[in-house]
C-alpha cells in the first residue's frame, strides 16, 4: 500500500514537472516567432515609406518644420490625406513631442483629389470649430504641409463643398500657394520698397533642433540674400525661443547668381572651430535661400575658396 502511494506521488510529481516545463517552453517559442514576424513587418513597412515634411504647432503658436511618413506607393491624393490626418490627430506616435496638429480633432476629410498639380480637399464643418485667431495659422499649416509633396503646386480648401473664403468671411486666395506666407511678421515703417522674405530660425524642443520659417514683410530694398544673412547674424530675434547659430561677425562678402546656382562668399567668421561650418548654420541659410530664390544649388565659399555645396534635393527632407 505504501509502495503504491509512493509510486503514485512520484508519477504525479513527474507529470507536474513535465507539464510546467512544457508550459514554460511553449510561450518562449511563440513569443520568439511573434517577435520575428513583427521584425519582418517593420522591415517590410520601412521599405514602403518615405519621409515628408509637415508643419506643426509649437507652444508659442508658431508652425515648426517637422517630419512624418507616408506610403510611397500610394497615389498623390492618398499621401495628402495621410499628411492631413497627422495635422488633425496630434496624438500620433509619429509626431515629435512638444508639437501638435492644428486642425480640430473631429474634422473629417469628406473628399480629396489631385488634378494638374492642385490638391482639392473638402473638410467637414468641424474644421470651423477652431478659434478665429488660429484660422490663418491652420491654413498655413495645411498649405505648406501639402506643398511639400512632390508634384503639388497649389491647394484648394473647401468646407462642405464651399470655398473656405465663403465660410470664414475672409479675403483668401482661391488657390493657396507659398505666396500665402507662414508665421507672418510685419516689420514695416513705410509704404515703399515692401518685400516678403522667408527666413528660417531654430527652436530647441526637448533636446532636438527644429527649423521655424518666418515670413517677414519689410520695407527694405536690399537684395534678399543680404537681408537674410544680416538677420541671421543679428542678436535680435523676433521670438524669444528662436535662435540663429550664425556668428554675429559673419559677413557676406559677395554673392553671385549663375543660372540655377547661388554662390555665397563669406568671411572666416562663418567657421566654427577646425574650419567647419555648423550644420545648423548651413541649413538655416539653405532653407532661407531656397525659399526666396528659384535655384537648385548653393555653393558656400570662404574668402573665395569653395567649402561645400548644398543641392535642393539634399535638404528637402529635414533630418
């Protein structure tokens, strides 16, 4: 009797150990396969996406140049819809911390299509729930984000089938282009020699640098490149959180426009240590030049010696 009881206990213990061992090993295998599948999906996904620039709102109500991703195999209108959804849903994991979409969250895209370089988008009435002081900023965000898509030259914005100008009672363009401006600032004291210039500053958000375009309206008849360099090298900044890394002693000795190339010749103050130009300086100048001049390449010189070149394609997508 005792022997049978002992054998029974041994068998039960053995079976229990085997069962526990099986349970322990099976999840490990399953988890491994799931991780492998997830990894493969991520690789496949990354092969089908492309980075695009969008313009998100910071805590100072300025639009900041950031990036998101779209499916590169999608039609142009579908890419545009994906970008707009990021501008609506600020909770997207793909958006940087400290930056948000400006379109009201309940807004629906009723229709969107592309024809002859123009994106036509029809929003639901929910888009009108935005405060009056944010409407212009929202239109800037939509326009400049969609214009970052290759092949898009203009944007038509409608609400429930009506042109946006009809429903917000403002004098707005029929087709929005970069002429509409972004983060507009007015520095005008007279009525003569007024021109529009886009200058890119830098804002640090949670340890990362972002580029902020400011469209300035000035009564200054100088060449735009001179105004850009003087402004970026000035200690005076329009917004408290915007900076420029361009040394105050930097001078643009001369410049030359040669077909689709601009040659900029600086003094040595543009250098940091080891005769290198800060990346932030290169990008601030390059973004500003490309937004104001119809060129494809910038050549940076110091005392007439070529230091580096930047092509429009090199900087279209920020890092």
